[in-house]
C-alpha cells in the first residue's frame, strides 16, 4: 500500500470522527484550540490504536488467510465504506442529538468522550486486519491515521462551532466513497 493510499485511508477513517467533532463543536458556546485539541486527541489516539489491535489479531491468523488477503481487505473496506454511505443517507443523518450533550462542560468529559472515541474507531480495528493481511508496516500507518484524525477532528470542532451540522452527512459520504475506492483498488491490483 502506497503512502498516498494510506493517506486516503486515514482521511476516510477520520470522517466518522469528523462528523462527531462537528456535533461537538455545535454544543460549544465558544471555540478554543484547547477544547478542539481535547476532542482531536481522544479521536486521534483511538483511531491510531484500534488498527494496531486489529493488526495484532490478524497476525495470529496470518497463515490461514494469506491467499485471500486482497479479498478480505476488499470485503472489510467495502463493508465499512458501505455502512458509512448508508449512514450518510439516513433521514436523521443531520441530527447531532446522539453526540451533542446539552452542556459544554459535560460534552468534553471523560464519560462522554471515551464512548464517542471508541465508537468512531471500531472501523479502524477492521482496517487494521486489512493492513495485516496486506503486510503494511503498522506503526507508521497507525501514526498517520492518528495524526490525520487529530487534525481533521480539530477542524471539525471549528466547523461545527461556526457553520453547524450541514457537513456531517457529507463527511460520512466522502469517507465511505474513499474506503470503498481503496478496497476496489486493492482487489484490482490483485486481479490484474
């Protein structure tokens, strides 16, 4: 997997976190870099850590799945991307009630941010499996995924604070298209 493909993968994975960060920004009375950094760190750390978990799990099964690795990567990325596409098209895709607590103080608390960070990074664990079957070096990949998510989440908080919810479903749609595209590209490289 090339650096450009890893960058696109990182961007695609960060779109769920971006959408939730937009919602978090909506709940803030006043934007600060510190508040955006808290959101970005939660999402970035989990988005970096979950692929490592998936990678380590896949390494345990490496011998039995190596012949099917491009197909597994294609299936996982297409499934995750398809889920993101479907979520972006749902009628309530513009609703932020699930991720926007009522008060700003509560919205950045550990008990709110931890579940959001875990929920937005579950897909990254499946991507870690794909990275393992493709023999990608996980440390630089995880760092790129984490840093990309951190930056995009911070931008999402600012956008949410300034512009509101109109970017949430578009971000999920873009993320889904990117992940499906990478999955198709991996499969085509294997077939051709």
